[in-house]
C-alpha cells in the first residue's frame, strides 16, 4: 500500500498558513536528520527554504538537498525566525531547551525525541493510525518511539475491527535506533570479527557482531524491564487510545543496520481468523503484506530497509491460546523511516493547508 495519506478526516487543527513553508531540521547531521532530508526530497515536500541546524561543532558542514549543498548552521534560540515547521531530531535535552523558542517564533514543532511523548497536551501521532489526534495541538507534536510507530501501523487496522484485549511482543531492534555511531560500530565490529581480530565496543555495552542482547536502555532492577520496553508500552497504549491494554514486551538489540522486526501475539475480544486479518492488513495504509507460506517468505529487515511501508506477515492462529482468540504475526519496518523521519514528514504534510 502507498504511504501517501488522505487528509485527516474530521480533524481540525492549527495548520501551517504558508503554501510553501520554511522548514528547519534540528539535528540535521545525525542519522535521522539526514533521513529527514532524504524524505523531504523524495516526497517533493513543498517548502520554500530549508534550514539545517546542529551543534556548533557541525556548523559549516554541507549536506546535499535538491541539487544544492546546504550549509549547516549552529543552533541557538534565534534560529527559528521565519520558520514555519521545525523538525527536531537531536535528543530530548535539545528539544526541551529549544522547542519553546521555535513555537514562540511561530513554528510548529514535530519532535522525534522522547521529551513530550507522554505530555497530555502534546499529541503523539502516527498519521495512518490517529491523525485526528492533531486536533488542538499547541505548537508541538510528538513523533513516537520507533517500535511503537511501526507496531501500531500493523495493530491499528485489527484493533479498529476487533478490540485488542492483550498484546505480547518480542522486538529485534536495529543499530540505527542507537544512532549513526552504533551503526558504524556494527560495521567495524563485524569486519574485525571476520578478520579474526578483537574489537572493544565503545558505543554499545556488549559485542555486537554475530550477537544479540537485551536492549541497552536503562534497566529498572526491581521490575526487570528496561526503559525501551516501558516507553513502547506507554506509547502504544496512547496511540491506540487503549490506556488499559495489557502489554508484555521484551526488547532485544540485534546485529541489523536499520530495520526493526517484531513478533506480535494479539489477543482479541472474539475469534478473528487469519484470513480476515490478512484482508484488513492488505488494504490498510502504510502496510505491505508479505505472507507467503509456500515459499516461507515473510517480513525481513533486509526487505524493510529503505522501504516506506511496514511489512507484515506470518499471520496465523496462536495455538497457545485454546480460546482461539489470538493471532500471531511478524512485522518489519525501517527504523529511520517509519520509525522516525518518514513519520515526522508525514505529520508535516498533514499540517499543510490543502
């Protein structure tokens, strides 16, 4: 299915007045910042000017955009004069420090950090799922955690037709979620491993080549859950508007560059057949059905990498639930695209006057 969205039905919200807005990217030189540039260009976003903002150490660098080399400027409170849309992707500390300045200058902020995701006054938006949540925004819109964004694209069509009563997830998360430095560490450690050389990890806490380990977010030693897991639970509930939804989750870092995968077991209020689930998912926006049992071909990170669509398949009745109300499925999505940059640009597209 195409990721081009219809206008947000029955949603009214503050839109950007300029037909060709001025757009700023905060954190332009990071992995997600570079992907934001690519998405704006690939989707033909109708901007009149693009400002690239980053830390002082990145100021003066150039990045290509529409056959030009744009110069990166140092971020400060005055950076947002004349900006209509500010796409933030520089971490929660930067967002908390500068988002208010951007809004005061008249920009609408789409923030990719965790700074505002659970703020009840800030909508947390996946355009295919809950575009109407943009209603009443006060100048800041939160881009979800990458796992929550990718998962809810697949879960929402099912949840709308048959309310989910419980979700169990195991995630297999790519290096890109930890940034460009983690991606480079995966490359270097893999090359060293293949040469038979030792490699001391510097970005991640464990050897990455030919290995996997519990997600490296801070661990709550009392509950045994890490910060990534608690974020995914809270944000998934918020995006699906299902605050009491029981969710069990285990998040694992795997040696893949940029696409997350996840095994989801979904229990419904009633029996849902795999055939009905396939039909619902096949026509949903932002999804591509990859579910070929005969060829044992299901969603893979190698095919999700670089793709706008979230891949969904391996759809089957969960034989571990004797009630027959549970389905198992497998999902893969590009962490830098639907998990970050693409979702932010889709939000920005919804803000434009139609």
